[in-house]
C-alpha cells in the first residue's frame, strides 16, 4: 500500500513539475546507496546494545528474578 501511495504522489509531481519528478526518479537510488551504510551502522549499534543488555541482566536471570 505504501508503494502505491508513493507512486501516486510521484505521478502527481510528474503532472505538476516534470523536471523535479524526473530528478527525484534519478536521485532516489543514489540517496538509498548513500544511506545504506548508516542503516547498517544502526543495526550493528542496536545489536551491540542488545548484547550488553543481555550480559548485564544475565546474573539476574540466573537467580530467577522476575
């Protein structure tokens, strides 16, 4: 459903200002490629925090705390 909404908004932009719509069409993959390392870094940082949390709460889980 989200893809259909984005497509309809792009069609509206194409009807209103076609150079801007074509620029958005060509820049979208470039923006995605630039943002990809930051998304991977976010996943790694989240996994690191989850590991630290698991290590800190491990003794409490062994003792049977609720």
